[in-house]
C-alpha cells in the first residue's frame, strides 16, 4: 500500500490535516497579536508561551505516555487542541478575545503537544512492521517538509481570503478530524501496572538512555543537528540581504528550498530505502550536511551574489536533514523497548527544543564579532568531523549486525 497499511494511513492523514491547520493558525495568531499590540515583546513572549510548557514537562509527559493507552493519548490530545482552538474562535466571534486568552491557549496546546508528539513516534513501531519503519518515518518527514514550504504561504493567504475566524475554524476542525482518524487505529494495548513514583520511572528512562550507546548517539545527533541548523536560521537573513534581488524574497526562496530538500529527501527514502537497514546512512547524512554548510560559507567567502547557487545548497541541506531525521528515528524505534518508548522519545524532543534556541542565541552573539561566512565555514567543518568520527566509531557503538537490529 502507498501508506504502508491502514493504521499508518490513518495516522499519516491525521498528521497531514492537523499540521496543515496548525501552520495557518500560527501565522494568523502572530499577525493578529502584531496588529492588536504592535509590540515585538508581546509577539516574542507568545512564541515563548507556545514552547515553554512542552519543554518543561516533556520528560515527565513521557512517563505518562508509557503508562497510558497510546491511541487514546493521541485522540484525546487532538480533540483537546481542537476544543481549545474552537473556544478561541468563539471568543473572537463574540468580540471577547483578549491577549491573555491567546497565552492560555498557547500554553494548553503546548502541554497537549508534549503528550502527542512523542506518542506519535512511539506508536509507529507498534502499527508498522520493522522492515517498513524507514518508509513510515520518511512519509512522516515528508509531511513536515511539505508544511514548511506551503505553511507560511497558506497562513498568509488564508488570513486574506477567509479572515481570522476562518483560519481558527479550519485549525480547530483539523484537530478534530485528526482525532477522528486516529480513533480508528487498531493497536494491541499493552497495559503497564506499576507502583513506581513518577520520578523513579523518569530516572529509569534516563538511565536507559545513558547505558544504551545506540540511543545515546541518537540524542547526541539530535543535539548536534539542531545546534548547527541554528547557525543556518540566524545567518540566513544576512545571506539573503547580500544577494542580488530583494532580501525578503531571497529569504523566502532559501527557506522554501530547505523545505523542498526535506520533501525530496523523505520521498527518496520512502521509494528507495531500505529493506536492509543500516545506521551508516545517518552518519553519511551528517557529513553531507556539514559539507553543504561548508559550501554555503565558501560561497559567502567568494562573494557569490547569485541566488541560484545558494538555493541549490539549501535544497541539499534540507535533503540531509530529512535523511538524518528518518534514520535517527528508525534507529531509536528499533532499539527502544515499547515500555520505555514514551520516556525516551520525550527526551529526544526536549533535546531538540533546548539545543535549537540555545544555538540561535549563541550564533546570534557570534555574529557580532565573527563574519557570517567564517561562522558557516567553521560550522560545516565541525559537522564533517563529527560525522567522520561517528562513522569511524560505529562498529564499537552498534556492533557488527546493525542491519538486523531486533526490537526489544
């Protein structure tokens, strides 16, 4: 089947619908706040409110994910998010919507996301055969890539075409439809009865990550990729502004090129890979990502001002990110036992959530004292070295028979 099987098809359609509504909603709310307040502080604090709860409770949420019925967790999380957005829509329609409502909604949705996102990763190995994991993760990544390209365009155009009310209704009902689709997923329920405290269960998950070298490498890879992608996000506006043409249009093209690369990378894996799984592709992707960032810095050092070469390199960056994402997910799903999946995958999410904003802040400071081209050059070299070291050490980490890793 195109979508592997019925259960994964339902999950995938739910992801597609909800992420489509989500992108439009985020753009619309940001613009509504800007129009209402004209305050950069309000807009930035809204973004913090949308991220902070998921960041703070992520690991603890993983404990509950392991204890609860995973299908119900997905369905309830989506329905809850839908009700929250529809409540905002009702307040807007009644002319009662206040800024604090938006903050409360952002925090509540973030809490739901802390439960939903790791559960999505944890449920895929339950509904998909081991040999189809790479394809399933690639198709999930394809959704993210597609939304990164069309999401901003959809959000901006939706506000103009159907107004804030239309966007809110669309997003609210997209979550409801996603929850309905997930309600029809059939999975075997594994009931976990435990008298352990939350803290004991949490520490058990952290100890598992520390003692399993394969999973620990995945955590390191997530942090590394987010850190160095942070350099791209910070430096990209400076690159775009120095190219021929209009800076903001150039920036849109470069960011879209990354999204296109993610789609192409995910599509390539879903079509071409891999009955025989090997982690080596993850490390190749890291080396290639470093090479692409190195080339980006080289173009800057050579004062190349044409947009096309940069767009091609950004497409390669997106391709490498998609490949790396698919393979670290697949490695984790093959290694991590089902009873531990929620805790481990929550730590993965928290690692990315922490490392990306830290990276953006650090590289933002570096830009005050170091040329952007030099920063890109150094970031690329560091990634290449890290990828080569992981390739060299992979036998020690994964052993000889990594292609046939069995799920615990």
